[in-house]
C-alpha cells in the first residue's frame, strides 16, 4: 500500500480513533492500529429473529454480491439504529425483510453471539402476523423453511449457527 491509499487508510483509522487527524509516519499509524485501540471500539449491534414453525426455521440466503457475508444462509434481521431498542429493531427488521410483525416480543434475547466485530442478539419468534415473504430482494435472493436434517447441507453465515439452530429446534 502506498500513496493515496495509505493516507486514506490512515485517516480512517484516525477518525475511528476519535481524533480525526491524519496519522503521519509509521509510529503514529502503529499507535492508532494497536490492538488495544482497535479493540476499544464497541461491536456493531445486530438483531435477528429465529422464526420457527412446524419443526423448521426460516433462513434467508444473502445475495452473492453482498459486501458482508455474501452467498450464505442467515437469520432475518439487521442493524440496530442508534437510540433504538433491540426489540423495536427486531420488529422493524422483520417487517422490512419478511413483511411480518412478530408478536409478542418481550424480554431478553434467547441468545447473544459476539464475533467478528458484531454483537448479534437472537430472539425466538413463534408467532407473527402476516405470511413471511422475501420483502428485501436487494439483500436476499431466497428464503427457505429448513428442518434439522437439512441444516448440515447449508453454508451458514457463522459456524455457531448450526448448534444454535439444532438447539432451537430441539
């Protein structure tokens, strides 16, 4: 890396570090890229609904062109906006992605996964209004109800999903 790309990366690191100044020189860049500073950033908060019906779960296939987690099966859900309650984000995301309204959504998440700079709060959803459909065709190219015997054949978004889904269907 050199020239303009290096300056752009340095500015991004400096801005992420909160000082907004361009990092000049290798020592300053090394300071800003230190694990202690990078780990200080809070994880991106994401919420997902694990819809269950008739011994199956609903998964969404992420389009191959997606920047993050392309061409894998994932839970419906998305980013929690600043100031938004987790359950409100879940309701919003399921309405946007599947055209449904989960009910009721109460209490803490069933499971929380923290990995790859994300904190994913997963809620079990057994009741909802509407029939799930792919309402986010720009994000997903398919949705599918999957039974426990089909899970191993799918390329899931994260390795922890398989035991999580088996547990949800037990």
